[in-house]
């Protein structure tokens, strides 16, 4: 293998591995998540359709009185040079209540945590590498989804029932790249009626993305934080931004001020962070669950 190819794969693996939070089994003594199956899908190409050809799915707040005030766009803001993220104090308020803290156990026995977010009554989006062990390429065996999480004894809603997931073919042949790093999860209960869900803007164009003031949010070690700023298209599958994230934030939403998700936070490096766009391929997989 050529040196540049080895280097590219190694750097991509670092981005993905750094975005996971691994836990020791002793930390989850007595924790039993709901069992499910991850189906790895094979896609060969990605198609981006103009957003105006699709009707965006609308967000849903189960309790409008709990909706918090998001910060307005600042006139001046320094990002990336320091951690500018904001800790969410009331995680049970919408839209934060729709973001899940995922405690995962793999078929290989490894454990890790990640983030996800509801986009319908019983549908959730996350990163593919939150569903597959990055060390052994083994799929998740069980997941506990906490919404409005503060600690194991304080949360708005806990789901540890049956689930089924589709994952992009990120882990085919144990090659770790940001390509196809998305996961679609079906929960066998209408969790969204309890915690709400974000709207989804499928197939947003490059220019539309560049004009959006955005937020990125996710859990790390059970603490929910968000940052805000702007993003640019990186490819037909990805967006890039200098909003701050940390390991564990993978699978969290990139969303607009009016609570429409446009991407999934998946990776980070020293130059920019990466999100997976909500493309028409992702929508097709989600609808197929």
C-alpha cells in the first residue's frame, strides 16, 4: 500500500476513535440495555437532491412551555482556539430532551458511549461508529438510550427496549473512514411523544448550508454541551465547521435555530470538525426501517 494511503487511513481512524468515549465494564454494573440488531448497508454512491424538492420533516415539542431560549448569533466570536461550548443545565427541556445519551455494549464485550437524536416518534439518527466497535468491527449488542440525562438516577426518559439499526458501510473490511458514517435506529416505542424530536432538512444545498446559523450538541461522560456558529460543505456527504466538539459528542445533531437537523456530528481533528449531511440516501434508509 502506498504511504499516502496508509497515512490517510490512519488519520481517519484517529478522527473516529477520538470521537468515542469508552467505558470500563465495572462502571455499568447492573446496567442492562435493550438488545437489537445492526444491519450494515452497502452503498456505492451518494445523491444530493435540491432541498426544495423535499418537504422538510417538522420538529415536535411535547411540552412547548419547556422550550429554552437559544443564544443569538454573536457579533464577534472566537472559536476552536478554546472550548466555547455551553453546558446544558436543564437537559429535559426541548430541544435538548430529544438528544440521547447512548450507553452501548458490543457483541465483542467492549463498551462505549455516544449521542443520538430523535427525528420522528420512533426514529433516531446517530453516527455509524456509535453502533459498531471501532476496535473489533463488531456491532452493538445492547443499547440504553437516556433522554434528558443528568445521571443514572436523574433523566427525563430511559429506553432500554428492542431496537433495529441500519449503519452505513463505514466498517466494511475494517477500513475506518468518515465515509458513510451514519446510523438510523428504529425504537419499538413512540419515545418521541415523550421527549420530542428535531425536524429534519433533507438534501440541503451547499449554499443553503453556508447561510445557516447552526448549533452542534452532544454528550460526553454524561454531560450535554453545545456550541454554535457556521458550517460549509466539505463534500456531497459531509459538512465541516469550527464549532467545538469533544469525544463522545459523535452522533449528536447539527441543527438550525428553529430545531431542524441538517447533519450528524461524526469526527474531529485539529483543523475542523466534520458532520454527515442528512442526504436523500440517509432518508431512504431511515424510511426503510
